[in-house]
C-alpha cells in the first residue's frame, strides 16, 4: 500500500486531467444568483448560489472569478446594457469553465456574461411587483392624488452627502424667479441592499409630519452608475403607492428606471429634473397669476370707464329728475292740503252718526237685559218660597233630629234608647227609640 500511494500533487494532477477532459465543464452557460462580489487587483471574485423557490433555502454554491483582463471587458458591457454593476441579489447568466490547479484547487472561471438575461430577470421582477400591486388595488393610489398647483413645502429623501441632493437644493433655492421653497431632508441610504428599508423608514418619519408638507421628493443621482437593485422592492413600492402625499421620484440618470417610477405621482429622470419640475409648476402658477393680474387690471379699467360714463350721465340726469319729482310731489301736496279738511269733516260726521246709533243700541240692550233678569229673579223667588221647610211641614211632613241637631234620614242609623226631636207643622215633641 505504501508503494502504491500517490502524493497530493499527483492526486490533484489526476483531478486536473479529469476536469480538463470533461467537455461538459468547459464553456457552459450557467444561471445563478450573485450572493457576494469582491474586487482585488482588477480581478472580480463572485460567490454564486441557487435557492429553492419554495422556501428560499440555498441548494447550491460556487465561487467564480473573472480575471482582470476579462472583467475589464465584461463590466462595461454589463453596465451599458443594464445600467447596473454586478451586485448581490442579482440573477445572471455566466459562461463558465472549470479549472483545477494542484496548488490553488478548483476554480470556475468566467469568460462571458449575458446581460439580456439579467435585463429579463429585472423586467420579470418589476412586472411581478406591479401586477401584485394592481391585484391589491394600490398601484394607482399615489398617482391619483391631486398635485398642488405650487408644491412649496417639500420633504426630501436622499443621502445628505449625495451630489444629486446638492444639485437639487441649489437649483431649487437659487432659482432666478425668486420662488420660495421650504425643504426638509430625511436622510436615507440610497444604494445597496439596505436602501429599500432605509427609504421606507424615511417615509415613516415624513408621515409623522404629514400636515407640514405638500409632497415628498425621493432623489438619488450624480457620480458613477450605482446599484439600483435595492429600489426594485415590493415593500418600498407598496409604501410609495399608498403614501398619502404625492411622491416625486428622481432616481438615477437619464437612462435609469425603477419600479418606483411606475407607482409615484410624478416620475422624472434626475434630481435636477425633480427640482426643475417643481420650479416649472411654480413658474406656470406665477404666469397664471400674472395673467390674472393683467386681466383683473383690464377689467377694472373697463369697469371704471363704464362707471365714469354713468357718473357723467347721472350728473346731468339727476338734477332734472329731481326737479321733476319735486314738482310732481308739490302738486300732490297741494291737492292733499285741499282735500284733507273736507275728508276730516266727512270722517267726523260719519263717526258721529255711528256713535249715536251705538248709544241707542246700548240703551235698548240694557233695558232688555234688565227685563230678562227681573223675570229670572222672580222665578228663583218662587222656587225658594216653594222649597221653604215650613211649607214642607205644612204638607204633613216632619223633621227628625238627634240631640246634636243632626237630621235623621236613615232608620238603620237609630239605636234603642236614642233621644230624638220631631218637628211638626205646629210645635215639637221629644221621643225615645224603643226598638
């Protein structure tokens, strides 16, 4: 066994020969997801993974390298086609060949890349996000918010040190039209995998002061092409789509587009374009205001001209009209002066006659009332006379009273030995109840 054992170098040489002899390991297009990218001395080292779509668990890993000469050719090609650099989380199609070196071990070498595949994956991811937002009924919510005529209170989400933010602020606050804007920066990470969470957190901070702003501006730009993959994010897109204030997005350069451009109320290409869009609305409003001022002045002049004409007419017409009315009323007054005494005498005569008739009617009514009352009093006197107790006794009735003077009207109230007084037509007698 000792005589037949191989050295490690010999064994690795056999592996190298086996790998080199296998055509399926040379110049093969491989689809994978980038989990990590590193540059060293111009070489690009890429960690590739494959994940289970059902649970997201990693099912395969491989380290690959694009040597400096190859990377110098592939990087501009990929950036020109996709507008992005190699970044973690990106799906790529690489042309790989497997090499094995006795000293350095197994290495997958990249010789080419298919940017169209990555573009297709980016488009697919964006399409899935937009379709999901549409199914949930929130895709158009921010786009349907009414935009203020002149948004002047602006919440800005950007990196505080970004050149794009500086350009935005300079153009907005140093505009030649002297339009005034109030801006408040809500800092956020604007590149890399943490950008989506950072921008969402900034939106939450803006929400706490919602009433203080007219709109939100999300900007990123300036310098070299940076990683925009963090903005192709469902949670961030949903937050922007449902934000209660209009959102203006100016992310990247002229050729860059993210899913936020499809859900925001207004999409522009760059931070400078975002500032120009705000200025344009202000300039347009100022132009409308100037037009209204001109029209108002013209209308005022026209109204004043008509008023002067009317005043001139009234200055001429009023004295003549006044004299005519005075003459008319003077004549009416003279007629009234002549007719009032006669009318007064007629009124007094008529009222005197009515008063005399009323006095006669009152006397007659008084006599009739006295006669009716005398007859009624005589009838009452006759009834009283008939109902006198003595008249009742004269007809043979008697009154029975007890010792207290109470009249007895019910025999059941009597008891044996009780003393009673009986009053007759003539005289009284006392009796005792025996049974």
